[in-house]
């Protein structure tokens, strides 16, 4: 009986040692790269900003709630309604995107895209 205990103990120690090594050496190291938007590259309203509004905002802002963010209406609604002003961080649109009621609807890169679009003059391009 004692021999069985002695014999299984080294195997158990070896198994635990190998298991621990396998667990710690096989884990991949993940690193998340925070995506950023290059402020030097022009942000195009029709191909970059409007798709964000269409995907994330139109379900609520579809003409019955200001600003109207539907395609074809959004640029005029934002610029005529005073939602996009310089500096961008004080504009109504950017402040609303970061408010507690709206912050979860857009990703940080989407907020950056809209911020840079405002900083670049909120052009309808």
C-alpha cells in the first residue's frame, strides 16, 4: 500500500507540473490596439459619417426627433440646427454622443470620426 502511494506521488507532481506549464505557456497574450482615426485624412460625410448615423442613430432620429439623421436630411439638420460648431468638443452633436444617454450607441472610433469631421468644417462631401 505504501509503495502505491509513493509511486503515484511523483506521477501526480509531474502531472501537476506539466499541467501548470501547459496552462501558462500556451495562453496567448492578447493585446487590444485602440483604433484611432487620423486627423490629417479628410473625413467624408457621405461615406464615413452618414453610415454611422444610419447604423446607430436613425432608429430614433428618423424625422420625428431632432436632429433628423436620415440619409439626405442629416447634413442640413445638423448644420442648420446648430449641432455642429467649432470647436468640435463643445458642439451639440459631439457632446450628445458622449452624454450618458447616448455614449453606448457609438464606438470610440465612430466618435473620433464625427469629431474630426466637425473639426474639418462639417462639410457635406
